[in-house]
C-alpha cells in the first residue's frame, strides 16, 4: 500500500470535482476548492474521520468495497479507479462483462438525470449504481447477494418481486426477462457465471423452465410498465435502455408515462426515502 501516493491522489481528485457534478449546490460562500471532505464521506457512505485519515496517510488499508465506494463518489474513470486499487494494494476488479463497478461515464449520467429515476445495470440485471430518484421509486438494490443480485433470478424465485407489478403485465415481463437472458447467453457463450445462473433458475422455477424451452431472444431496449409503490400506488413508467458498446452494462432511465405518474413521482420526492430495516434491500423490479 502506497499511503502517501494514495493520500495525494484522493486529495487531488476531491479538489478537481465541482459540487454541481455530484448534485451538490455550490453556494456563494463556498471557499473550498472542489468537494469538502464531509461531502466525499457522504457520497461514499463512510465516516468523515476515515476520509481525513486517508488524505493524511494515516489510515489502515481500505477494503475493495470501500475503494469501490470512493471511486463512485469521486467519479473516477476506469483507469483512475484501477490506479486507486493499485495504490491501496489491491487488484482492480475485472474489466469484463462481470465487472461489479459501474462505468464512470454512466455514473456521471446518473448525476445529470437529477430527479429522473435511473440505474446502471450489468447485462445480467445486477444493479451497479442508482440515483436517489430510483431509490425512492424502487428501493435500494445494493443489499442483495448471491444470485439474488440478478433481477431475473428474483423475478422467478421471489413472489415479492412479481407483486411489485400489476398482474396483467407479469407474463409479458417474464418473457422479456427470459428473452434478454437468452441474448446474454449468446454473447457470453461458455461463461460459467451465465450458464450457472441459467441452470439454477431451471432447477428452481418451473415457469422459467417453460419459457426457456421456447428459445425466444430479444435484447431489452424500451418498455412501458406499471410499478406498484406501497406508499403512492401504481406508476406507469416508460423505460428506455442505453447499452454500452460491449453490451456489458446498460443505463435504464424511467420517465412518467402520464400525468398521474408524474404527480405520484413528485409526491415520492416530497415524502423522501422510505424507511427500511438496515441492511435489507427492497425490490420493486424496474427492469
């Protein structure tokens, strides 16, 4: 671990970011160049004291999970993120279709979308990043582990996930999940992560087995669906998907399809984040 270089890198990256880039108001009395340490701590979900110790080269070795949070908070590019990991004495995450970090450019787009719900997903439907508006609409998706990280797995094995959709749309959504997974299997032929997920789904869900046998293939790019929110009721949302050139990650943007959905989304912004038990992820499937 290169404590001195790590401290210098983190400090310089913090000072290089304009508050508006991460959704923080830049008031007239602001004297700090770039972000304040407490703002980095807030964005990364860690203590201010630890950020201070990192920048003063007094910290213990940060974990890969903490580095991932810092990379997101500081909007690091892929190269900068890898450099951060090296300075901290860790190997960077793999730069392939199973990478667990959202691309820096997609994270910046999340910031720019502001009050429009948006998520960055892997090609298997794992949430890699989401903005505050998407948390208000669909809950925090970062608490899942194992196969439950993948929305297609939750859809076919967890009744609570399907309950977030209106009954008349569920078969359509199920078919879309399976057809999209077929496309991913084709792109990542022989990948044990993908083939293992398919085999476990086939073993655990009769509905999945039946749809999988039909061999339908379709990459999901646009859709309209109704999300049933427990506090404000159903919202009809248009879903637009932007895919990276390698199809490894995608940006999902959700916009209200009618005036009623707009009003209910605005009410959610007023109500704020629903209180959930700590460490428990909610799921109102939005993909």
